[in-house]
């Protein structure tokens, strides 16, 4: 009883208004919004490449030529088939005219009872047969003309043109190599890649636990590996409706799911950036301006509530930093007043990676005890404490 009370050394922080911004961290890469990877639609040897990587091209400009000798021979063959079919039609027309003339003569003879009925019927049958053969030849002509059109279209595809105006970002084939078209179950050879370099944007993956807080239009800070000290401002453009499934990423046979988020860049002019560069993004989901706050390690909860303890808060900071906590006053902080500890129940708001908003329970200037944590979790009302600068 005669022993003087023990004074514990602690660190304190005065409660003061600070701006907090809750955020979600994500990683991804830079991509072009308008980018086309061209592949061949016909098989053949590359005869000439008309552009180089970095060239500016216009829509419809010829980029590459594939050897068209086989295509030209096919077109010539089909043209010959069409001409032959036209000759057959002319022959069928002559035969039809002859059968009509014979039928008229036999009809006149039958009127004078000079031939039998069977002879007139045979003439009628021959006339009908000639008409059917002419129609059949006309249909065959249309078929051969359609085949010719297909051959002409294939021949035209030996010249690869630009589908949009932009920059040639990659040339993936060389003169003399064989261009192979895409087929079902088989990926063909890539020829060139064209992109509109003014449409550079970022694509990042956000975990399904955080996707509910992401909305279009939210501000974003983007950091690239090439310019780690440069902050690129942007905004959320759109959010994928279907998740990406990463097999085995979550362990225990569980499929981890993430959603692809597209981010617009607002101040990328004059910065040397390329598609494919890795980046990380901090998406700001909520803002509390001029709000009282406390460090995460200073916020405690009743013993036994491990999920809400300061220790758990530190271990799960990536999730708890942007999630609004319960407001049932189950959390508290320790405040030092005249060297004596007072426990104050607080109501929490949003949080960032380091601090938690205090919506009620504190006043500006209150000395919040922030550590050390081993001492902080053992403090009780009435304990004597002193900051290191105030120690006797």
C-alpha cells in the first residue's frame, strides 16, 4: 500500500481533424483501349510487309501482301467455269427454240390429222424437257458465279489493310514466312498489331471482397513501375460484370475470383508510357474531410472479440481499411488526462491504411494513447502513464 503507483511509459497523439480517404488497392497493366491484332484469313507465304513498327497508318491502308499466285489461278479457273456455263445456256436456248418450232409443226400436222396423238405428245414432252434444262443451266450459272465471287474475295484478302487509324505497335511475322489463318481449335499466326496510342488506359483486378465498394467515376491514383514517383490521376471507367477465375490462387481447391476494372488516365500527356507496363492503382471509395481520427493500433475492443481487436485489425488491414465498421460503440480508445488513463467508447467511420475515423466519443485535443501495443492492451481506467518526454 505504501508503494507509489507504477507509471507506464506510453506514446500519445492529440486528436485533431484530418482528411481520410478509404481506398482499395489493385494491380494490373496499361493497355490500349483501341487495339487490333491482325491475322491472316487465307494461308500463304508473306510476299511483302509494307509498314514498320512505329509507323502511322490510316484506315484502309495496305499493310502486308500475301503471295496471291494460287488465288489468281483459282479466280481464272472459276471465270472459265462461268464462261463455259454461259455457253451451255446459249446451247440450251437454241435447243429450246428448235423444240418449240418442231412442236408447232407437229401441232399443225395433228390438226390436219396427218400424225398420231402419240407423236404430238412426244413433241410436247421434248419441249418441256428443253425448258427444264434451260432453267437448270441458269441455276448452275448462278452457282458458278457465287463460287467465282468467293474466289475473288479470297484473292482480295491476300492484301491485309488497316481496320483503323493508329500506330503499328508490333510486326509479328517476316517476309517469306507462311501466314496461317485462325481455325476452330487452332490459333493462327499473328501478323501485325495496330493501336490508337492516344487511348492508353489501365486494367486492374479487384478481389471480390472489395468489388462492392467500386463504382464508376471514383477517383484513382495510378503508379507505374517505370515512373514510381509519378502519380497519374484517373477515374474508374467501367467494371466487368463477370469475374475472372484464378484456379488454385485461394488454396484448398477454392477458386479465387477477381473483377477486371478499366481506369481512364487523365494526366498522362508528356509521360512516356507503353502498353503492357505493370501498374498499381489506389481506388478511393470514400472520403471524410476534417474528421477526428486515431491510428489503427490505438483502437481496441472488448476482450474475446478477436475479429475486432487491434491485433486483428492490423492483420486484416487490407480489408478493414475500406470497410465501414459497426457503430454499436463496442470499440474504445485509451486517453491520457493529467497522467491518468481514461477509457472512452468511440464510434468508428471509414479508415485508410493507417488511421480510423472517429465519428463520436472524442474531442479535439484528447491525448490518445497509441502504444506500445503490449502496454496499451493492459491499461485500465485510473492507471498512471507518462509520455517519454514527461517521464520522471
